[in-house]
C-alpha cells in the first residue's frame, strides 16, 4: 500500500493535468451542447415544416448513433477526406453534437410544457414573438429544463472519458497510467471514481444554484440569498393570535 501511495504522489501532477483536460472537455462540450440544444429545440417546435424537419433529422441522427463512433468519424475518418481536426476540438465537437441533440428534446419539451394561457396572455399584451419567448415563456421553461440538463451535464462528464481514444491525456488516461505504475487495479480506479465524483458533485452544486436562482426569480421558491443565509426565517408573531 505504501508503494501505491508513493506512486500516486509521484503521478499526482500528471493526474491534475488530466483533470484539467477533462474539465476543459466537459465545459467546452457543455457550452456547445447548450447552444445547439437551444437552436435545435426551438426549431423542433416551430410550426413550419421546413424549419422543424431538418432539426428533427439532426436530433434523431446524433441521438441514434454512438458517441464513440461519432468521435472516431471526426478524428480518424475526416482526415481521409481532407479534414484534419485537433484532438481537443474534435472531442468537444463530438460531445457537443451528441449531448446537444439530447438537450434539444429537453428544450422542446420544456417550452411545450409552458401552460397555453401564458402564451395567450403574452399575445394579448401585443408582445412580439421574441418578447413572448424572452419575457414570458423561456423563464418558465428554464426552471423545468435545469434538472434534466443537469443529468445530461453529468453524463457528458462521464462521456468525456472517451477522449483518450483520440490521443488526449485526460483523467481516464492518467488513471490507466497509474494502474500500470502500481499494478493495482482496485487502487487506481478507486482514485478515479473519487476524482470523477468530486468533479460531478461540484457541477451538480453549480446547477442547483442556477435552479434556485431561476425559481426565486419566478417567485416559486426561495431566493438564492435566502438559501445561502444562515439566519432562520422570521415567523410572524401575529399569526394565529386572536383579534
């Protein structure tokens, strides 16, 4: 065990570099996935077939094919066609396209779940299409989007482990090197489980903050300031007192 710990301490700088690579992949893929999810999700709910149709084709294609195969196509097949992509860019693009397709369904479903009277009220106020979406519909849909988008973000983090197949020295790659150095699979991958869990937990906390803030703005939950406050809520002393 002491030898394992010594090897781990020697490998720690490289493991930190692997963690940074994994974080870059996760954040880059998440930003691209979110943008694509918004664009494709809004287009998928459009009443015009020429807008809705192509978006549905893109969503179903990337949802229906393997992330690993998509990654291999971008990194190993495109060079055969004359397009050479950087490893980091290739991995972020694959993650963004794949999870953006899943996120598009979250966006489409959340917007469709906004009660119809909300749409009608915005229309009665003579709001433009952009104003209806920006001021009335999206803030309500955003609250519903956050929990499933959180799940997709964690799945994206775990999916980033495939980046080692395109020559990126991410956390999974460094954990494998630790396993080879120690010869102890249980120890090395136990470290890997803990590190992935820590990153995932931090991301989850961040998304929970976004959810609390979104609900607070709608008045459907406590504000972020109230959640972070250490002071208990004040109880009205007059409640229940007879007049």
